[in-house]
């Protein structure tokens, strides 16, 4: 299995531009998570999906952020318009809800820089 | 307000010695905990977990201890190796099955 795939790995954009981050979870996993990592706040959960349905988006910082999961193998996190304070590493993770295991498998992350 | 706290941002240990990484939590309802390890430019990877029905779980050189009364857990690495140098995250499972992470501790193991 290729693991969780994220693209792009690096994104540099100017303030005000739209940014779209992409994620392909591990096949068969029914949970998908989006995290953001910053020095100040560490690793924080933005939103997660179960069976393609958003369950908890309370971590999404503001209306500029939106996430979708149109099918079991693809999710996007969009920032529009982007701001310099959105600069961070964004991780996608997936897990299987079956059994007593909470282990999440993380992708390599997308490093976003907004200038 | 942080529910999972890792108060030491960094730790430096000599190769072959023990590394002890600490984690505190505030919510007594948490009953499952995980440790993740993260290398630069990679995503975190699962290391070891523990359920609140246990106070210790071992996997090779890695042991996690849980003290429920103190709301404290620790990860012991014995013996430490240079390849263990990474950022270690402690996480608790929230009420909806989500993970709540600490800010991480950067471990440096010196040869």
C-alpha cells in the first residue's frame, strides 16, 4: 500500500490567492482527518470525516477554510483567500474504524507558505 | 486550553542511555493514549499505545507507563539510539474517537 498520499508537498502562494490541498487516504479506511502543525499550536485537528461525511469541523479556524470529501478516495482542503498566518504544514491522516484501534496513518504533509 | 501537555519542548540524551518523555492530561475521561514519532519532512508515525486498563505497555525498546491518578504518562526508550532522534507526540483519544495531540518533544540522541 502506498500509504496516505498528499499533494502538493510544497506550496508557495501570495496572500489573497486560493489554495487547494489534496489527500488520498489508504484504501479501505473510513476515517479521514485534516491537521495543521505550527510552532505555536502544535498539531491541531481541523476537521474529520467518517464515510465521506464531515463529523466535526470545530477546528476549522474560520470561514476561509473549507474541506470536502466527494468520495472514499479523495479529499480537499481549500483556503480562500489565503493569509500569511495560514503558513503551516498541513497533514492528512486516515484510519479504519473497525476494531479497537485508534491508530491514524499520516501522509507526508503539505508545507504551505503564504507571502 | 490544552488538554494534553508535553512540557518539555526538547530533550538531549547520550546514546545507550534511557530517554524519558513525559505527557500530562487534564481530562480524567481519557482512557486511551498513543505516542507518535515524527521525522523532519515526514508525517507522524504510530509508535505505541496504552489503554487505561493497563499501567504499562512494552514493545521492544519502547515502554509506555500510565499513572491515571496523576493523569500522567511517560515513554521510555532503552537503550536510546541516534535513529530515535525525532519529535515525539503524545495523544489522547477524545470522546468522538478523534486524537488530541500534545505539542511534541524533540529528542536528540547523541552518539
